[in-house]
C-alpha cells in the first residue's frame, strides 16, 4: 500500500517530471521513503525534512540531496536560503507546518497531500496560492491500473522497500510500540509464519 500511495501522489496527482526539484516531508515513514525512492528513480532532485537528524543522514545516504530538521527554528527559511524553491512538495502531516511549505513553492508548484496526522491547516493564505499558481492535490492509495504501473516502475528501477524491523505476529504489541516511538526508518513488518 505504501508503494501505491507514493506512486499515485507523485506521478498521477503531481505529474512529476525528470529534473524537477522535490521536497518530501517526514522522511522515515514507509510512504515518504517510497516517494523519495520513486522521485530519485524518476530523475528528480530530492530533498527531505524530518524531526530526526539520524533519519536525515540515512535519507542522504540513500541519495537524497539534502534536508532539514523541522524541529529547528526557521527550518523553512533554511531550505529557502540554501536550496531555493520546489516544483513538487509531498506532505502527509498537514497541521500548522503546512503553511510553511507555501513560500517554498516555485511558481506553478504542485503540493501532494496523502495524510493529515497533525490535523487541520491554520493560517493558509489564499493570496500565495493564486499569485504563484500553486495546486494542492489530495491523494489516496490508487487504482488497479496505477498498481500495475507502480509494479512495473519498481521492477524497472529495481526499487527495494526500506524495512525498519520485522516482528512475529505474536509480537504485534512490540511492533505497535515501535511504531508509536516514531523512531522507525521504513516499514515495520509483521511476519505471519
């Protein structure tokens, strides 16, 4: 499901093209990591945010060109100053940090949203949307056709999902605790046999 969600938001909804600059927020989660891998495979310049310096380092090791810790003051200004604007931004959090993404958008940028873990967006200025012609695009898992296209893309580019940890089914509570700690980098897998 992570791969399908990532494929749909990046290619079907945001229409990513090679050479575009992409920002993926909250790297470390399964969908964000798949989105990062897909964008790099498609020839985009990929940057990330995370609340963990360790996750940022791991993302860079995987090929992300850079990133910032969103727990730092003025993280958005750091990105704008050091990197400039983005053509595509992918977000799963929403909340108060979402409005900080808008000044990072290049004219005509597309923001793909596939989640809302931090809740509603406050302080959204409509003026920046129309002056910069920014599109905000909601996305869900995807269609059967997109699933087939995603499998073909993964096979062609030899993309391997990042697995943080594997638990036996009877260790389900441990797996849930691992997820609640938010320290994982990749998918947490339950092994049935």
